[in-house]
C-alpha cells in the first residue's frame, strides 16, 4: 500500500538572536532539525489553545469573593509567617531505621 505524502510549504520567520541560540542549543541536545523543533512547538501551541476554558461553579465564585474579602480585611498569613509557624525551611530529619533485636 502506497503512502500519500502531502506537499510541504516553506516559511521564513524572524527570531531574536537569543531565541535562535536557544533553538540551536535545543536542536543540538535533542539531535533534531530546526523544522522538527518548530513543528513540535506549533503542535504544542495548537493543542494548548484548544483546551476548553472552564467556567467556575457558583460555589467557586463565592469562595473567591470570601477570599478577596478576607484579604481586604487583612485576614491572611504571609508566606514568611507560614514558614516560621510550621518551620518549613528547617531541614527534615531522616527517618531512623528500626533495629530488630
């Protein structure tokens, strides 16, 4: 069975120098052509842009309003205070092994 090949169209694009360097670095690391990288980027872009936007439920909208009102009242905890309260920056201890006797 013969495979039908669709014709390709060449595009010419302009990129900033920094982006060209990123493309070249990725191309070399992944052993791919520039065309393959651009095709992959476009496929990803198109797939992401087709994702349906979700509408918040009425309960989610109410929760957002409650949260915004709490922030406006000053009823919140900063990340630094949360870290201090729960000692999140402290290194974790390793679990000790149980020793059979």
